[in-house]
């Protein structure tokens, strides 16, 4: 059997005594000075001293399980946290022990220890009881300097609630401000305090403690506290004995003892908010992550900035919604989506679609030139985690079926479960917030500050450009709280998201997957229906689409006749193009674009188009009321003229006229009316072109007669021409 190490604890199963192995010594009869005995001491003995036992005897008892090896039982002590008095006493004992240890194995001899104790006492270095007490404590508690620390820290029964008896003086210092000498908080006083805490409106954070104390002394101490009314509105409190009622300070002190900080916060915040604020975060964010693309976090927030309309900059639209997709491994933002609509499944899917598009082309659409390594394409991950909001939709099955994706939902009201995504919003706001007009600064905004909505000046396209710059900046910042791996540090890779992403792709496994654009559009773009009409495929009122493949389809004429509906996919930011699925099995893929009829709306997003339609409806509704007076006046004129004509016709009606007589010779009547109108027109033209003629005082001259005859001939020629044209047309 192997020798037992020094300081091993052995427990006697029969007597329940605990022994400590102090050393191994050789007997005087051992020729080669090999250890033959263990030096043991009883750990719990008040006057115990070391004694020798043969190694074979101890091993035999251990083998028979009479002695059991147990773990160390001494409590750890931090020498740096000792009080000054404890430090002085410990150093004195330690000097004595170091002096005694110079005797080596001779210290185990009883006679040697006795002579040393008498000598130290003779020279007044220490008394014999102190000498034996220090050595006993040193040996029983593990033979370390910590074993010599005094037990003064246990004096006074720390942690034990000491309740004074009735009539006992008040503990603590004497009163100097309040009247009386005070009283101790007995069991009865504490019982009344608990009743007051439960019955009076203390408040979750103790803000109404004083009112609860006043309620308590009036309710439960009526023999010492009297409320005397002075008038209907004023009362005076008279205290007969200040030494018979607890003070407010005692009431507050015992409330804090009864409800410590954690219980106060739990009562104030409730369980959910308490865990969110105080729950320890011990797992980190790199658990079960094998490399880039393993897990993405997706989350949405309403930006703290107002945007204005592109068509009318003086009109404030709203605060846009920002979706971000963050890689758990590298902290890189791999996809974004900005829209005016609230958080929804469609916005989340468009943010995921943004992960798979070429970021160089995407930034170029907004006038930003970047290199591919400045914003790598993230594609589709293996796991996607989000709130219990969008991803809990029934449409999540399409995501699972289309990409074999593991959709995860965080616990409700548990932001720490996806803290990587939550922190990204704060980073983005910190980057552009100080520069963007219309930004809501919640820390510096005051009552006298101008409202942020009045400072708004950025359009939707401009705020999108700002967000892209913020994302590019966030992807190149140093993530200071990143845990990382030793290999990353050894390879000299800084904790920058784009650098961590590239290092993970080169050295670890990249779990992201690439899919064709048609597959991404089918499963990630919002889905709707279009109706086949003669004007094209109608998506909304005023938006018609057509494509070459649709126009060539043989079923289009029949679809127009039946008003067939087809499945369509569209992007809210670009309503100029869409994708439709044709055929019975919807397997035919066709790109469509706005027709010439609707191209005037091609430069706006779907949200802006719906806003324009809404504005048009509002304007038309207001115009209905504004023009109602004019239309009513015209309607009145029509009615009056109709009545007047009806009365004139009744007056001119010959007596006894029949219906046949009234409708007879309508052709000749029409010709006579045309001739009359023609003569009136000719007369008006001649009178407008001819010079003003003053009636002659004398008969007309031969020239004037010839002019009148020419005018008459011209009129007859015009009438003959009109008759000839009517006959030719008939």
C-alpha cells in the first residue's frame, strides 16, 4: 500500500474521530532511517497533541475500512482581507511556528516540546498555554499560515438575529437629535412592523415607507399617539411617550433587513424583468459555433430618426423599420432591410434575402463604391434565431422546406438570448445618430429642445445610404468583448468582424449555403396574386405588368376572359419588376415589368405608391366637398332650364295635336333647323369680317346693290353645298 500523504484526513468509523497525518518519522531502532511511524493528531480534541502510530497498523486499519480517507474540512481564509488586529496576531503566531519548525523531527518528542515551552516562558516570549495552543491550532488545521488565523471573526454571532427582550435598553449609540432614549425592537414591535408592511402602501421600492410608518404608529400605538383635530382640514399628532414607539429609522432598518436588495428588486421588477437585469451571463455567445454561417441572429427595431417624403420634403413620413442579420461567429452584419412598414414576416425574409445578394451591386445602387472583401456575401445559414414574433409565423414552414433551415425562437422577454443582434442596433445608432437630422437623442433631449420631427430632412433613400455606411463602419470596428480562440490571436487576426469572417472561412468550416436567385425569390420575397386583364397583369389599382413570356402564352386570352389569378413575387423597394409563376403547376418562371400605362410609378417603392394612392383618395374626397357647391349650382341651372322649356312647349302646343302629328316630318324639320343655324353662322361671320356700315341717308348706290347681291349669292351657294353634302352622306 502506498504511504499516506502529509495532511491526509482519516475518520474512525467507530468513534467518529477525525485524525490528521502530520508527518512520517523513523524509529530509533530503524537501521536505514526508513519511516516506520505516522505522526497523528486528533482534529477535534481540545487538548490534543501529536502521537505516533506504526505505518503497518494504520495501513491495516485503512485496509479494513476502520479508517476512511476524507476530504479537507478546513475553511479557506484570505489573508489579505483580515482586519489589522487579526493580521498582527497571525504574524505573531507565524513567527513562533517558524521558530519551532527549526527543530525538525525533534518537535514530535514530548520532552523536547516541554523544555522549549518552559524556556520560552522563562524568557517571557510566550506563555506555555499560548505555546501549546498555537502549535495545536497549526497542526489541527492543516499546517499552513492560514491555519493560524484567529477565530475573532466568529465572535458576536454574525448573521444571527438578536432580538431584545421587553424592557431591555436600546442597543447602539445614544440619541442626540430625537427626543427620548429609545427602545429596542422586540418581537411584538417587529410583528406590528410586518403588519404595516403588508397592509400599508409601502411600495415595491419602499418609496412610501414613511407613510406606512405613520399609519402604523396611529393604528397600533393609540395609547401613545393621539391625533387631535384642530379644524375640518387640520389635525395635530400628539406623542405621549417617545420611548414606547419605534422611530422611522428603526422601521426603515428592519424593512431593509426583512426585504434585502434582491427581494426588493424582485418585487419591483417582477421575475421576468429581474432575470433580464440581474441574471448572470455565464455561457457566452460562441457555444456550438463551428464557423461563419452556422447561426445568424435576426432582429428588427424602429430607427430613432424621422424621414420625409421624396415627393414633398416638407411632409414627414414616419420612422422606418430596420432589420439586421448578424453572424454569431464573426459579429459581422451579413444582411439588412429598411422599410416603412412595421416589423413583419416579409421584412424578415427580405433581410435574409439581402444576405445572399452581391453587396457590391447593392451598394452601387445607392452610389457607394466598395470592394467585395469590405462586405462579404453571407448567403443562407444553418440556424436562424429570432424573436417570438416574425419567426413564429406559420410561414416558417416555407423557410424550412425551401432551405432545410433550423428556425429557432428566443424565449419571450429574453434579450440576452440574442444579445449579439440587440447590441448591433446600439452600435448603428451611435455611428450615425450625431449627424443625422431628425435623430431622436433620448439622452440630451429636454423640454426646451426642438422636437426631432421638426428637424427631419432625410428621405428614405438617403437614410438607407446612411445605414449602409453605418453597417460598413460596424463591420470594421474592433469587437472588444469578443471571446475568440487562441488560434485567432496566434495568427495575428484582430477582432474585426470582416477579418474574423475571412479567417473563419479560410481556417474553419463555412456553413453558409448558396442558392439560385430564382429559389431565393420564390421562398423569400413577399407573395401575392395578379389578375389577368386586357391591360396586363394587375397587381394593384393602377399597376399593370406584362412580360414577353406572358404575352406569348396561349392561355392569356382565356385568362383575360376568365380573369385568372396567378401567383406573383415582388420586392417592396422596387415595384418596377416582379416575378410570376404560370401554368397549372406554376412551374413556368416569368419576369414581368410595368407596362407603359403604369411606368410613371416605376421610380417609387410599394410603400410610397400606396401612400400616393392614399393621398390621391384623400385629395379626391376633399375635392368632392369643395366642388359640391358648383355642381349643385349647375344642377339647379339644368333643372330650371328644363322646367322653362317644358312650360314654353306647353304654351306653343296646338289644341288637339296628336303624337303622330308631333313626330311627323322630322327630316324636313331637321333640314330647316340646319339651314336656319347656317344662316345665323354666315351672318355672324360676315358681320364680324365686314366693316361697320352706317345706314345711308340716301338710296344705295349701284356699287352697294352689287355688294348686297354678291352676299346673297354667296349665302345661296353655301346652302346649296350643305344640301349636296347631306344628300351624299345619306
